[in-house]
C-alpha cells in the first residue's frame, strides 16, 4: 500500500471538486451575499447542519463572526428541542446538508416558513426537500467523494468549507471590514494586542516611575535607577515637564570619564535630546520607536510634556506586543 500515492490521489479528487465548483458557481452565490447584507441591523446568520456538515457549519459560523458578520451555529436536533427560540425573523438561516434530506433539518423547516425566517441551503441534492423549500440554493454536488467507498463526506465537505470561506470574504470586502475591526474581535491574538493595546495599558505610572530632578547627584540617580529597574532615569523640572534622560549607557560613559558621581549633578550628564511617547499611542509604536532609536526605554509624556510614566522593552515583551 502506497500511502503517499493515496494521499496525493485524495488531494487530486478534492482539487477536481473545487475546480468543478469554480466553473458552476453562479448568481445564487451573489444573491446569498446580498441577502445577508440586506438583513436588519440586529439580524444574524444562523448556520445549521448535522454530522460532518454540522462541523463545517460550525466553522463557517465562526469565520463569519470573526470577519464582521454576526453568526452562530445551531444544531438542528437541539433546535427542535427549544433552540429555535434563538432564531428571529431578522436572521438568515444557512442550512448545510449534502443530500438535502437530513431528517433533523426537514422537521424544522415548517417553523421557518411560519415565522418568515429566510432560508438558504448548501446542498448537493438540488431536487431535495431542503432545496425545494430554500429561497436560495448553493450547489455543493461534487464529481466524486475522495472516500473510495463513496460514503464518508470528503470532497463535499471540503467544497462546503471553501464556499463558506468565500462567503465570509465576500461579506468582509463588501462591508469594508478592516484590520482594526478584526483586532477588536481578536483581543487575545497578537494582531489584536498590537492594534488595541496602548502605552497607558502597559506603562509604569508616574508615582512608580524612575523620575528625579536635574539637581540630584549622579550617585543619587544611580540608586533611583537601580530601584526603578527600567534601565534609565527620567529627569523632570518642578512642573513635571521632562527635560532629560539618563541611561545605563550614560552611567558607563561617566565612569569612563572618572567623573565624581557623588558631586556631579545629573544636569551635567543627562541627555537633553531624547525620544518619548504619549500614553494614548499604540504600544506597538513604542516598539518601532525603540528599535529605530536603538534604545530600550521611553519616558511617557502628555501633550504638555509632563511626565505621566515610563515604558521599557521588557514590559512590551511581557504584554505580548513583541
């Protein structure tokens, strides 16, 4: 038995199924996109299916929801035991059944008719009861299943899955769904963090930040820098306006000069031309700024140049921004 040959043959059969659908996909698909777009503002797409079609339906619902089209999955059997109450006249039902004769689906079709719920179907059974009752039918018939017995849904489920992706992408583009929109529904993902987390979310606030005044000695600054644990000091005036920074690197350069750290004031050695960032900026902007400036920490200042906190690369790493 040549496993690789069997695997390649399976892929070839499923590719042929997708290619056939590419040739036959027609106006009904565009009509489905517009039907969903025309639903009332509070309407959702309710995706249904049993068995393998149910697993595909669940995935389609999840993809629609994550790309800007409110959707959820309802199992037809559970629907007949009360979950029909989740479905309203504002919703669009998308039912998946390769045969179009799935008992659990057929039993609840009268409910949709009575309550004016619009029904679309993805089915290979174009003469089936499901197709006959649906307002729109997307053909998922395939030349053959990859299963050599012709029993296990394989090519047909791959096609239904691909059509679900196509539906989601059409709606995404038609609705102008953006990366920012995507991030709002994926706050735990890296993209969500990079587009939603601000400096204020991760910074050390002013009362805990390593801030001192310019008259403090370098030695005093060293103690404060060690306690702060951020690798730098922020130098501020009596109005909390940032006037300079002093870093670990600056300290090493002072020692190379044999500077008396007990008597020398920070104003003699601080960096007056420094980068900073505002608290409402995205955290990812701080990453880019630090990388470009080849630094590892930034003062956080408001619009009046007043210090409100500090942020360093370690905090951004801990927040999952990097």
